[in-house]
C-alpha cells in the first residue's frame, strides 16, 4: 500500500465510530474541486510506509473503533484487500471510500466480507463523468458500483459535492432514481480551499450556497432513507 497522509482521529467520517483516516496515493480522476491534489499522483504524494501505519494502529487498539481508507482512490492499490484483512484481524472495523470506477474490486471486497461501511462519491450522472473528471470513465462501471453497493447489505452512503456544472436539479433527480433506497445520501458544499483547479469557482457560472445544497438534499429525500448536509 502507498499512503500519502493520515488523520489520526475522526468523529464524523465513520458513522457511530471513533476512527482514523488513511489517505492512499494515486487517483484515476482529476476532479477540478479535489481538495487533496497532492494525492493524485504517486510522485507528488508524501509517502508514509505501511509499517509506520500498522505501528500507529497497534498503539491505538482499544481507543479507535475503525479505520477509514480513502484517497486518492483506494481500489487502485493492488494489495488493498491484504491490508484490509490485516487491520480487521487487529480488531478494527473498516470503512472504504471510493469513486466507483472499479466495481470488480468492490465486488471482491464485499464477497470476502472485509468492509463494514462503504461511501461512494456521486460526481454527476454516469454519462457525464468523462468530461467532468477529465479522465476516461465507463458509465456502466459507475452504474454497476452503485447497484453493487445497494445490493450488498453493507452499511453505506453516497456523497455529492454540489458544484456547477456537475450538479443541478435535473442531475439530482436522475441520480435519485439510481440510488433509490440507499441508506444515506450526503450533500456537501464545494469549498474554495486547496483545489486542483484553484480558480474553479471563480470561473463557474453558478456558485451554490448552502441554501442550494439544502434544496438538492430535499429533492433527494423522498428516494433514500436519510439525507444529510455537510
């Protein structure tokens, strides 16, 4: 595993647990509002050795309930499942954050029971991904990941950063149909801090306010079990 960062304690990222966050290096998307741009490339990430991570976790056994593995995109890591098995054997619950681009990896993880909670980002509707994240994306893989999570029986959430032109009311309506019945859908305001494209919001035709974010959440509420705004 190649790690590029760590947050030693979180009370909000793993619902119901005291956790830490491990940031993996490398991502196959280039979202303009990405707040961890240094993690996109293995060459720019600050590499933290796995041995150090495991020593850190051993010291916090009995204090931390769970470990959040995020990125970057964790499913790009070839030894992700091996690492997940190690930390589960240490007694930690595992939450995985993903962009949904590699559904075959998600299926393997779910089949082996290595994850207790999954969070998937919904950037926009699947057919618009390639243009929005400046990377080749198979829309069917995004749809498959959504359905795989919905059918998994594992606690989960979907997350949407409310940024124009990725998101508008029509986009939320179409996504609502795709994630119908989901446990939780989190809507968050796009923050103008440390973005991959620094002037992304300055060039946007629309900059959503928190009122707009709440209106998107209200639009989604009839379709899922719970919505939250962050």
